[in-house]
């Protein structure tokens, strides 16, 4: 297996794996063109970085991290934020430590950019991986219902 940073040529596979992830989580699917446009624009702007694991048959797992800024605060003095997303491993490759290795790569990326807040949302399936990496549940997050 080979771990590497995703490139623009990987966008079609990032789209495919994102859709599989959303289906596994029981959600609906956004249009392919919206996913492709997001990945293309964000990779070009370096506001999204994805690490992938591949075998001879192609990419089998992915992880991603979005970078943005918010006003500095007591808990986030730099205002730099890393949001981990798009962590997905094809079912036949699970439970081999692949997701944990890719998670470590995106955490390293966030720390190298001196992000003082690294966060994510998790499905039930991924919670233990994040807990082992040091993430904790935080109550109090709310979102405007659309």
C-alpha cells in the first residue's frame, strides 16, 4: 500500500468515495458536479488537503482536512481552524489501521499549518478511531435549521 497526498487527477475518485461515505452514513447525495467543483477549487486553493491510500487497483481510502480562519478567541488564539472530513475506507479494507494512518496525516498537516483548533463530526462507525487519536466529545454545538 502507498500513502500519498491527493492531486487534482484524483478528484473523480474523491467524489466516488465521498458518495460512498454519505451512503454509509444514511444521507442523501449531492450532485457529482458539485462535489467535483468543490474538490477541484479547494485543492487548487490549498484550502482542502486529502491524503489517500492506494493499492495496485487504485485508491482504497481517503481522508481530508479543510482549512479556514475565524476571529481569534480564548480557545483558538490564532483563529486558524482545521476541519477533518471525508475520512472513508472501502469496506473490504477496514480494520487494518488505514483510517488511523490517514487521520494522522491530516492531523500532521493541520499542526504544520499551526491550526489551534482541529475538529470534526463523526459517524457512529468512526468514533473510536477519533477517540484513540485524542478527540473528545464536546456538547453545545448548534446549527441553524434550514
